[in-house]
C-alpha cells in the first residue's frame, strides 16, 4: 500500500477546529487543543495512491501488522 498524505480539510492541518473541539476527522478526540481533554488530530488524512480511497489509522495498523507477520514467516522459512 502506498499512501498519499493530505492536509485535513476540516481543520486546515492544525488538528483543532475553530470552535475549540479537537478535529475528529483526522483522529482527534475531546476539546481544548493541547491543553484540553483528549488529543488533537494529526492534521493529515491518508489516502491509498492506487485507489484514491481514504485509509484510517486502524486500517494502516492492521496492514502493517499483516506485513510484519508475512515477513516474519518468510524469515522463518529460510535455512
């Protein structure tokens, strides 16, 4: 999977929206920015270059875990 990182269109790349809420579109939760509750968003969105489909952080984690398992299995097969 090849990823294209783009600036979040809801928060403009800041991770916090104008109303003070952390941007949930790019992964934030809670309110108040860095000094508030929760976490701010990353300010970026990930898209699969091949399909143009948005990739969530959970999907990327699953993909990475599967890739590592595949590589570990290949290394175990070699003498």
